[in-house]
C-alpha cells in the first residue's frame, strides 16, 4: 500500500509539473502580448481609451495569439520532461514505450481516432441540448474560441499534433509508467484516465477526456507502444478542428446527434475488439519501489 500511495503521489507530481508549465508559459506569453500591444498602440492613444476598453483589447489580443501560447507551453513541457529523464539517466524511448508495433495497430488507431471524435461530439452535444453543465459549456466555448478565429493550419499543427504528443508523453507515457510500478494494469489504466480528465480543468472536457484517457491507456497496454495512442489523440483533435470549421451548427437535431453518438460508439467498440485480437495477452510485472 505504501508503494501504491507513493506511486500515486509521484504521478500527481508529474501532472503538476505539466500543469505548472502551462500556467507559467501562459502568464509569460500574456505579459509579452500585453506589453507588445501597449507599446504598439502608444501611450497617447491608450490615454484616450478607458481602462476597461484597454483591458478588453488586450484580452482579445491574448486570445488571438492563444495558438502560439499553447504551442510554446506544449514544446516546453516536452523539453522539460526530456531533461528530467536525461538527468535521471533514463532513455525516454525505452522507458515510455516509443516502440514500433504491428502495422494493423496503426490502422486501427486511425479508425479509433475518428470514431472517438464522433462519440465525443454526439455525447457533449446531447449534454448541451439537455441543458446540463451550462457554466462548463460556456467556459469551454470561450476557451476554444481561438480555434475558430485562428489560421486553421496553425490550429491543426498546435491542437492536432504538438499538444496531443505532449499530453500522451505525460499521461500514457510518464504517468502510466510511474503507476504501473506498484499497481495492477486495470487500476493504472483507470487512474491515468481520470487524471487526464482532471487535467483539463472543465467538467465537460473532463468527462469525455476521462473516457478517452482510459481507452488510450488500454490501447497502450495492449500494443506495448505509445504510438497508437498518439495517433488516436492526434486524429481525434485534428478531425475535431477541421469538422468544427466545416460543420458549424449542422448537427442540431437530437436524432442526428444520437445517430452520430451510436455510430461513434459502435466503431469504437469494433476497433477496441480488433486491438484486443491483434495483440496477444501480455503480463506486466510490477516492480517494488518507485523511482522519481
């Protein structure tokens, strides 16, 4: 029990590091943008505007550059964890399962990336239709507004590729590895999935992120590789980014949302079965003691 508690605390520490990097980089980025905007506008022009108007304009500038802030925080997160493992004299590729796997696993991962998007969009849209978690939906819409306003190619790069890689490195890589040293695999998969949901700091995002995290964790366990989960995450985010620009509000009826949800669930179930059948049963032995 002592090792399990210690392992959980170490996992929380790694998550706190990732979260702290996001906060610090966001604050620094916000300050840089605010100062840059102030200097650009000039003291004279700002004097004529009210303090409230100036604050609103700065907030808009920050939101308009959110892609760059997210890109910087994701890259910084990756570099910091690479540095931590280098200082610990551990090979990141070996420790965190950056290994090749069957070609069929990559194909199923692509399929699952699309299917989980369909499930997610149906699930959260039905929650919204039901009037649940209104505050969380409002916050989510505000936080994600930069995706609609920004260049779609930049958004795909940041939201669809770099950020998912950083999150998979942390959760299905470092946290999964840390927990697996003292806990059973089912426990590890569930805990890292729940932590992934909590990491998003929003009830709505947390709900579906937890489900995604558990599925990503299971796929990582079965394939013995981090790459399928990375592919799934990237495809899900990329499809979400592109679809939100193309579909807009086209999925409005409850019936259409139920169809999308059911289709996503069915394909995800089939994909999960394929992952299970394509990969032999594995037994992962836990180690005594937790390395920080």
